[in-house]
C-alpha cells in the first residue's frame, strides 16, 4: 500500500517537482503522542533536501 501511495503521489507532482521525491525503502513508525510527533517533524526537517507539509 505504501509503495502505491508513493508512486501515485510522485507521478502527480512530477511537473512541479521533477526528480526523485521519495527515499528508497520504508520504515513506518507509529506516532505515540504529540511530543513524539514534534520529534518526528524535527528529525525530518533536519535532513538535507527533506520537507514536511503541515496543514493547520
């Protein structure tokens, strides 16, 4: 299922964001609480060429 989501989403944004969008592999993590969620976002933001879209 995750592979399909990655494929479909990358194809839909191909014109606006060419090149590789997703890193290889997948390690799903269950977010336990709000503090864990904040740490996950911080971890992603601290990696080169990574971004997170947060909708409020």
